[in-house]
């Protein structure tokens, strides 16, 4: 493990673009201005995930594409922390100081399959943040609509994380978010977006980046 997290040498802060319409994806495709830069080369992880983000008062829109993870997927909504998927950590009121997540922090597992009666639908599940100081409110049913596509070498997910799913969401008062993402794969392990795998990004908000809720 490196003595210094390469990502900690930088303050990662990216604009999150505002879009009039966030859902459904067919009516609201995310353009390249919404795409986050790849940090894989900086933090030393495989470059497998591409992310697009946008927001408006109704919540946050996320698109993730995973390539190079193969066709096998292990998605169990009852075990979200271990399930294959795109995992997100979101702090609606980031302080940049506390090493423990609180009630305004939400972890979501966006699973490309595992939902529905036949377990073949995408599903968003709230997951536990280790060492949290105060657990957020339960995730309201239906508050994160999703779509997914399965590919021979990976999968993609689209989600609308509505305001109801984001405790403390108030972009007019606090126009920024703490944000982190990771791909979890049974074969490849945990592949974080902006920090080495050995660092405590699963539990420590000070390792997360910031998103500025910008305009167009």
C-alpha cells in the first residue's frame, strides 16, 4: 500500500451539470458535458467505469458504464454491500472534516439485476456505511427508478436518485455534494473511482470528492 494516497494530493472537485429533465433516459440523455473525468491512472486502479452525472431540484441523475468485468453478475438485494454493481456514496451536507458518515450520508448499491419477481430487473438498494455515526432515514420505496443493460463484457445502469432518497437534499442552500463511487465485482473485487482500494473510502467521507451543483 502506498504511504500516501495519490488522490489525497489533489482536491477533486467537479461540476455536476444542471439539466431541465432527468428521467426517463430516453427523454433525457446525458451529454459529454455531464461526464466525469477518469481518475484510474491517478489512483492506480483498472479503468473500467465511466460516469455521467446531472442534477436539478428533483434529485440526481447517474449513468454508469462498466466494461471489462465479464458477463457473470452476482446481485443479491438482501446483501447489497457484497453485490456486483455500481456503489455510490453521497453526502448532501459535506463538511470535509468528519471521518465518520452521518444522517446526511447515503450509500446506494445500483444493481444491474436481482430485482423483480424473477430477479432479472435492476434495483437500487440502500447499503450500510461502516462506522456511521447516525443512520440516515430508510430509502423510500420507488425513490430510485432504474434502467440497466447487460453486455458480454459488462453492464450499464441509469438511475434517478430523487430528492426523497437523499436526506438533507437542498441544493439552494448547499449547492455541493460529497460523492464517491466504486464498482464491486465478485471476480475483480472492489474498484474505487477516486482512491486506492486499500484506503477507507467505504467509511470515511474525507476521502470522497466534491461535486459543485453547477448550471448548464
